[in-house]
C-alpha cells in the first residue's frame, strides 16, 4: 500500500516538476516574477535521487536594491492600513495556504528530502501562523497608559519599516511564515531571501500571498546565494531590521554586515540541546520523546535533542531500547507516507554529518548503530540513523552541532552533574527534562542555560509563548507579542496637565 501511495504522490507532483524544469524559479519583486539582473542562474537538485529540479535566478546586489526600493515604496501605504484590514487579508492568505497545502508539502518534500508525514503538517502550521498573527493585527499598535502626578504618559507602537528575512532550508515554508506573518501583521514590508538549497516553496509562498490580494511590493522574494544576495540585503540602508534563521557563524557575519546601518537583528541560530532523563521519569514516554526529537525531520532541526543525558542507574536498559528503536526506523523515499527518515538536504551537508562518524571513533565513543552513508537505489544523500554511546561531555560529538539523525549519549550520576554537562556547550537554545519530581523539574528549568525548557514533553509549540535561545543560539524572541517587539518601535508620549512648575533659566 505504501508503494502505491508513493506512486500516487509522485504522479501528483509531476506537473509541478515539469513546470520547474521548463520555467526557471524567478524572483518576485513589486508584484512581478523577474529574472536576475545579469541573467545568471544556479541549478537546484533533489536530495532524493540527485535529479535536476530546475534552474533558479541567482540574485545580485542590483536585484536586492530593486526589491528593497519596492518594499520601501510599499511601506507608506501598508503601514497605515487599519489593522482589521490586515487581519482580513492575512486570513485570506491562510485560506489559500490551506487550499494548496498538499501541493506545498509534496514540493517541499521533494526539494528538501523531508518525509511527507512531517511536511504535510508543516504546511498547515504555516496557515496557523498567518491566522494567529492575523488576529493580533488589530491590537498590534496598542501600548500602555502610564499616568504620573502632573503628566499623562502613554505608549504606542509603530512598524519599524522594511525588513529583511533570511530563512533556512529545513522546513523552509513553515519557517518563512513564522517570520513573514508577524512582520505583515505589524505593518512592515518584507524582502525575503530563502536558502539556495530549498527555493521551490519560497516561490510558491510569495505567489500565494499576491494571489490572495497582498499589494505589490509588500513582500518581495529574491532567490540567490547568501554571500551575494544575503549580504546585500543585510547591508542595505533601506532595511531597518533583519530576521535570520540559520548557523551561528552566519548570524555573527550578518551582525557585522548590519552594523554600519545600525540594523536591529533577530537570530534563531544553532543548538546542541540536551534531553535529560532521570531514573524516576515515565520511561516509556521519555523513550518516545527521545527518539522522536532527534530522528524526526531527519535530525535537521534547531530544537532537536541531540544529546541524551541518561542517569547511570537506568542507562543500560534505556540505551538498549533506544538502539532497538533506531534499528527499525523506516529510511526511504520521503514521498512514501511510511518513511520516517529521508535524505539530508545536500551532498555537502551529508559530508559534514558523516564526518562525525570517524570523529566519534577517534575520540573514543562507540558507534552503537548506524554510522554510515546510505542511498536509495544508488542515489540520494542518505545517512543511517546513528547512535553514539560511551561519550563524554568533552568530545566534539557532544559539543558541536551535527544537524542530522545522530544522537550522542552521555551518562551522569546526580542532578548537579547533569546540569553541568548540559550547560557545557556554546549553545543555549532548548532543553528537555524527564522526571516525576516536580521540584527537580522547576530547578532544572531555572538552571539550564537555554531559552526554552520542556518538562516531561517533546517540543510542543504554543504560538503566544517566546521562542529563542541564549549564548550562541540566538538573539531575541519570536512568538506572540514578542514578535511585535522586534518588528515595531515603541514610542512614549508625555502630555502635561499644565499644573506643574516649569523650571526657569535666565529670569530673575
């Protein structure tokens, strides 16, 4: 049955692949599809079978200039549009995304290698992002009443201006909506630079926006290479803020590039997140969460729990159960609904991930299962789901972000040791704690040097809550009103009641 469903999905995808092969993926600037100013393109391949999906316009500095000018021109009208009208338009966009959700999921799965079982949900989550921020749009500018004895102070918020949004190649459609929806709800205009390894659904996204009625110039998408188009965007004087999701090293470069124009930045960067399992935990639920949070999405997610910190008293049995689960993970074609792990995004990324197989051995860890590259009928950028055991906190596999279906196990004796190991990395995005001791859960939530902690849960998103990290994992927070803090300026207005004494100078 699963093979039949795979064939059906490939048949559904065929018209879109034919379109991509005939017509290059273009930029979308000021309401129109346009090619690169110099005519240059780059090739985009599927990580499943290394087949050519199509060619993509390679953005230039001139293309970024044109897109930023369009965003700046559109900002004047978009910023003053009543919040209720923005709400209605964002709901229309959400409706359109839901109507196209199956196609978005199929295209993204083929373009990125992510299993369809996850991409189908990612497309729906994209619509939910638009709906959530749509409903916040009418109140986006609301502030506070701050009365004093002789003055009335009140605050209000105003959109910061045109913003640059640079999104990654893992779940690219959903993550683009996570950034673009609050920017639009706040009244900002956008220049979007998607990752060059996953251009397809970005082109679909911007077309959906405009077909739903978004005015020309409000969102502009420039495809291209980060070192060229991305750099031009982060340096452009018309762009008032840059939201970026990606590697910590790239975030550092973007901060430098935006310094001359004093850009506000929001970064969601890397992670080396611990999942800490104590002997008093509900071990069956913990096992489910441990396996899901590293091997789903091919391990290519910033919040994956890539370090398992397991209490020694239960380590042997728990590790055996993890190993048994990893051994039967269904690796295969991502458009097959039964597939749990697909190929990695790109050959270069597979080389990076697979390099840690030898690093683990050199450092003295055990490759308990996996540890090899793989393929599908001789093609594709697959690796085996991998489990490292007998690791220590000082090893590279315990400190560096691998960003693949690779789990490193470290054993600990006591709570204080677990906290010390968990914090002994440069990153600080997320942490997961499994225990039946409520006090311990509260203590670890306090003591872990991360921006987000889940106690007795896998990664579960609540759109109103703050999302972001500490240390090398990021700057700022997404979610709910926290997003508006980034995309808007807060202004204070002070009005005197005229019964206070005004200081005098130069008067007898």
